[in-house]
């Protein structure tokens, strides 16, 4: 809902049932005296701005001059609106991966610092996670501005809600420009171009932005490669593929995906017990969660309850097969190990003509990693009722985080680790022993110990 009252714009939206916390972003502002600002668009849009994520104030500052705390900053809204419009697709679509985050340009595309343009804005990052946007902000002193941002926090906002809020803010700034008789700005031209896109053009912009590229800055050869890769990839896999793909290896990576899909889809093995477990878990009423990937933890715990293994270690594929009630040899037959020259995926799950899942596992990893990636693929099959296929990658989208959480909890349950640790701090040697018992990497154990507040791992 968007409402205006007394010169203020307030953007609010409802929340999805599955998220316990409020999930919204708000821009509260009022136009104020520009105090001699240079440039017509800056003078016209000078305002007192407070940014809120849920009930938390992102823009709260300590004003060094008057030694007081306030929720708002004073600045022209035009630069922020222009930055949001020119980064529109990137902010809404691009998902981080280890390779993307290592690139300094990624932070430039996703940090409000890049929108400051000489004015004080909080140090906040806008990170796409597929179905949600993660907004996170940290404390930061800005001596040159005589203010210090004093809050830190994180909020998870559904993409649709986030998009509506940003659009309402941009439209409010555009309305102010029009009311002041200002035309021909970059913001006005950029927003008009966005509104004129056809559905097909929007879909291409989303694919391009998923790769971390500017949809409006591509040359003809780059466009051709994206189109060629798109035609190779099965439709259901395109979104996760482009989240993880490298722009300079697109066609080669698409070929790896296509070969993995063919190998899995043509596998004739039937995993009847897995199909049955899928139906059994479908009747489970999911509890509300705060973080989207918490669904993975809850699903793993539920699966262990259903198959009756609770906290028992499952350190081998044979142990997993027994726990999942899979007949002798059938699990190994459902695992197709194939070369993966690019590393664009860790596993691919496809259903065969029996509607049974088959798993293409990259040969780039050791057996412990194979079990982990199999479990991630298993989650993808269990969590839906469609025929797939599904892709397991290194991207940090919310669904990929869910499958990681599921695999970690299914293979190394938090309660089982809690029973085994010697205290609130554990040694590296103790972590090694636990990892061998559960057949997972020390990274997985460290992750579980930290995420579930079980123990701190002492430095070696």
C-alpha cells in the first residue's frame, strides 16, 4: 500500500505467511528547504529521509554537531532514486556466489555507499537471494559529514514487496521533478525506458542481470552468447544456472548442464521409497521461519523423524540408503558421476520416465562431498511436487541455502553434535574426530556448531 499525507511518502506492504518477522522496507520523507543546493534536481528533491526495514531504523544517526540522535538524514533524494533506477535489474535479480562476491564491482552494484554522491547514506547492502532481498546495514562514522550511523541489522524482504517499495519511492521523486518543471534528467529517461520494456525484453534483462551484467550495456556478441546458452539449458534450470554461471564461459557451462541432464533423465532406476517419502513429507505442515533457508533445517529434522534415525550418524552412501529404505544397490545405480569441466554445478537432479529421481554428481569432488551434494539434490526433489529438473550450485540464492542447510542437518544433526562436544569451546582435533564419525567435512561441522550456537572452535 502507498499513501501520502502531509508531504510524506510511506511505503508499506503485507508479509508472507511463512515469514514470522515483518518484511518490508519504508522510505519516510518530507521535502525541506534545499539551503542553496546546486543543480535544479537536487534543490527540488531536498528532503528529510528516514529508511526503515521492518521496525528497525536503517538511517539512525548520531549528529556530532548537536550531540543528538535522529532517525533521518538530510539530502537530495534525486541521486538515490537515480542509482536505484539505473541498478534496477541488478538489485532485484543478481544473486551472490563466491566468485561474484570476490569481484569488487559486485559491492559497487549492491551497496548504498555507491549512491551517496557526496551525501550521507547508511552503509547498507542490497543482496538478491532469489525469492527474497536481504537488506543488511552496519555502523559507520562519517567524519566529513559530521554524523555516525549507529544501527546494524538484517531484514529479509520478498522481492515483490521490495520492488513495489522502490518503484513507489522513485515515482514520488519523479512526481516532485514534474511538479517543479524539471525534465530531461537521467532518472526520467531511465525510468521511462524501464516502463517501455516488453515482457520478452524484461525476461532478457532478468537473465542478463542474473549474470551480473548491465542489460543495457551489452554488445551484440554477448547477447548472442546469452541467447545460445539459454537455448541449450532446460527451461526449469535456467534461473539457477544464470545465478551461478560465468559470462565468459556461458556456452561451455551450458553444455555441461545439458550433458548432466541427459545422463540423469535417461537413468532407468526407480527409487520407490524416495517417491513415497516425498508424498509423506508433502503432508507435513511447515512451521513459520524467520530466515528462508531455515526450511532446510526443519525439513532435515522432519525427514530423520519420519525414517526413524533421529541423531544416528550416516557416514556412507550405504548408511544413507538404509535410512531412506532404498533397496540394495539402487541408490548407487541412481547416482550418475560425470565429468564437469567448468564446475558450474555440484549436482543435477532429474526425474526419469518412472517419475523417479536420478542424480548427476560432478566428479570434481571427493566422496564426502558427493554425499553432501546428493543430500542437497534430495532436498530439491522432496520439497516440491513437480517433475523438475533441479540444479545444485555454489550460488547463495535462498533455495541453494535451503539445500545446504538440509544436507548439513541431515548428515550431521545439531542435536547429535550437541551430545558429542565436550563443552562450549572445542579443539580442531575434536572437530576432526566428529567429522570422521559423521562422514562430512570439518567445514560442515564448524558450520553446524556455529549456526546452532553449540560451541566455538578454538584456533589451532
